[in-house]
């Protein structure tokens, strides 16, 4: 029997609404607009190339704002950074929603998408840093895998909610779904409890905060070794999103068949994140890092060998499983190696590396496809999975840090 003074055992359920609710709402808002951004740009007079560029601005805004995001989080704290990012995202989507009503609406849409990406960068970094410090290390992988899984669930639900509203209000309805979702995320984020940061026990002034440059230099070994694995994993993940619809088109399938395959792959992706996080907490990060990258690599290598709906579906389901079990892996490894002082700066650099890979993966696929063939491009992305597995197998057991897992 425990006394009233004994600390209560930690439970993810105790922080579920405050920790994961804003993420679900924010990602629903993102998911609602993703299918319609290019269509909106075309309606506003953009060429196909310009419409694709405007969609890309979301990812570019997130990538390039990762480093400033760490400074924003440091200045305002995790809770208010999350609130502010959700509010900024809502304002940006409201601007996108009225872009049809002004003369230079295409420019407004472009700026709005860049701001959405920047807001997502601050939101993602602040929520990762918050959970890293709020959750005991023995629950860390489960918490961050659940965070990643919640984000995927929201992005999966968002297009359906957006489609339902667009049925009555037209294409602009998707943006207003995003506005409502992000406003709700901001309001719910206000309820996030402040962190009680323990001192270092010395009782002295800890001194000035480390700089981005200082953290980059002091942790260069981690960024150049394990960071390479994160770069490769992120490139692999982003490439598989492009490969499935492209190969479906190559086989002559219609949009309905391609969407069905993609959706079923995403459904498998969402089902396995928590067991994978539990495995990482109990057995170690390698038990997920290596199998997940090998599975995705093998599945991508198999895709050019498929010639039917069933064959592509089976390969896509395998990709979904591999990607699903890696949910939260990038965040968990970043949390493991982040220092107590300078954690925000470290995570900003970590996310910058991951987003660089996410941007570069489709570029590799495009380049090899243009130079050789689509099949060769798909195989090239599959090789990324094997390379990532090798990096993780070498670096994870060799890199030492003070947190045991």
C-alpha cells in the first residue's frame, strides 16, 4: 500500500487530451487542405508547375523554419508556442479561404501556404519538446509514437471532413474546416499544464542558453552519424508517398484504384504505431529502426516487379506496415540524444535534417526516373531503406548517452 506522499505511477491517459488532442485537431486542419491547394492555385490562374510549387511551399516553409522555431520555443515556452502556432495556422488558412475574393489571390495563397508550413514547424517542435520533458523516459517511445500516429490519423481524417464541407460550400470550404480545426487546437492547447523543470542540483546560475551554433558543434558527431540515418529514413518515407500513385498510373489504373491502394496502405500505417512504441521502450530503438527501414526498402524494390492491382496492393500494404512501425522513431531518437540545456536548439537541427531528407527523396525519384526509368527511380528509393538500416545498425549501439533504454 502506497502512502499519500508517494508519486503516482505515470499513465499516458493522464495527459492524453492535452498532449494529443491539439495534434489531432491541427493535423485534421492540414489534412483537409492538402488535396485542394493545387486545385485552388489552378482556379486562381496558376500553371501546373506553379500550382505544384505552391503545394511545395508548405514543406519548404516547415523545413527552413525549423531553426527559428527552436528560438521561438525557447523564448515563449512550449505551451504558448503551440497555442501561437495553431493560431497562426488558422489565420493563414483564413487568408487562403478569401484568396478567391481579391485580385492577387494567387500570391495570397502562396504566402498562406508558406505560413502554414512555418506554423507546423513551431507546432511540431514545441509538442515534441514538451512530451520529451513531460513523459518519463521509460514511456518516451510510446508517447512519441502515439504523437506521430495521432498526426497521421488527423491527416487521414481531414480530407473526408473537407470533402463533406466542400459538397455544400465549394472548394473554399476545405480551408474553413482547417480554420475551425486549428482554432480548436489553439484553444485546447491553452489547457496544457506548464512543465515543472527540475534544477541541476547545484543551486547556481546555469548561465546563458546554448546557441544553435554551439549545439551544432558540440553534437556534430551525432548529427553526422545517426543524423544520416534520419536523413535517409525521411527521404524513404516521402518517396513512398509518390511511388504508389505513380506506379498505379504506370500500370494503367484509374484514380479510384490508386486511391484505394493508397488508402489501405495508410490504414495499415495507422494501426501499428503504439505496439511499435512499446517495443522500442522495452527492447530498444534498434528493434524498430532496422526492421522498419528494411521492410520499406524491400517493398519498394518489389513494386517495379508488380504488374497487377493485387501485386501493387500487397507491396503498398508492406510499405504501410514498415512506415507505421517507424512512427515516432525520428522524434524518439532526437529526444534520446537531446541535451537538457539546448534541447530546443538540438531538436530544431534534428528536424531540419529530417525535413531535408523529406524534401530530397522525391527529388531523387524524379531525377533517376528522368534519366533512366520509373522502375529504376523506385529501386533507387528502395536502396535508401537498406542504407538507413545499415546506418542505424552501426550507429545506435555505438552512440552512448546518459539515458538508458
